[in-house]
């Protein structure tokens, strides 16, 4: 295994808790509904309860219907746009998100060691750009690739972003690793692009902590937090799986 020269990270639930963006978005949407007189009370806790109960893709429809508000396609599209952009008619609302403490530490540590740093993330482009800007990642990474810039067909597990990142930073793919949390889509792409096996971060409260790993060969190290990443990288550079 080649000496590791580039470390690329996933974004949601790897560098920051995605649940914070979800809660922040629900509050902005609830504020919009109240200001417009569409509802008479805040609905952010209803949105949150539905999300925590496992509702995905139609949280706004379900909650509005329960509140006696017809969830018309036009209204739902407005709410989705507000959720992703955190932008109300009178201006933007900064998302209430911050890096995990261990992410803040490891980005600084890896930079001091001279490693190249990157980001590869899926998701609606406007929301992902907003997260990157709010977290200040453009100042801490050498390259950021948001796959939705090319369209959903290029989201992970497609290898294009991994090929592009190695080429952009002129790094041998075999010396690149990806650090991510979702074994259902995160590790096939870098393998197909010729990267070294990935690092799976399984945070204690991670959404995909117990998700099945289809091919153990795709993962060279499993860690519970990013404070363990430095040791994992050192082991991988010595050709040792952890």
C-alpha cells in the first residue's frame, strides 16, 4: 500500500452532525409558515418528531396534513427550497451547524503533517454549498467536489469524483483514502477509482453505524471518531489494516 498523501472526507455525519442541519432547516421552514399565516403555531417540533420517527422524503406533507393545511405541490416546493437554502423572503438565515470537535482537530493536525485534504459529498447542491460555506471548509481543504454539480447520476458510488479529485491535486490514486460513514454507498467509488481502501467512521450515534458492509476489502480501517484517524493513516501507510 502506498504512503498516504491525500485524505478526502465525506461531509454529512463525518465532519459535522447532519441532524443539526435538519433541525435548523425545520426551524426556518416553521418560521416561514408562521410569518405567512399558513399555520398558527410553530411546527418545527412536529417536523422533528416525524423525522426522528423515520419519516423521510415527505415530512412536510405529513405534518402539514396533520395540521389541516393542504400540502400542495407548490407549497411543498417552496418549503423544500427554504429548507435547503435557509433563505426567507427577507433574507438568509445562517444554519445552526458546526464541525464536530474531532473534525476541527484532525483537519488542523493533518494539514500540519503536510497531507493534502479534500471533500467529496453528495446531496442537493444548494444545501451542500451552504454547509461548506457555513463550516468554513473552503479555507481548510485543498479541493471540494460536490457531486450534484454534475447531476444526481454522478452521486456516489460513481467513481467520477474520486478520479477527478486525484487528478486535480496531482496525487497517485493509490495514495488517496476516503473517510466516510455510509458503507451502503461510500466505499465502492474510491475503490473503482484506484484509491486505497477507505476508512469507515462509525460514530456511536451514527445513522449507519450498524449498516452492513458488503465487501470488507473496501475498508482498511474502522474508527469511532476522527481522533483515531492519524493512527489509522500511519498504519495504512505501513500497509497494515486496522
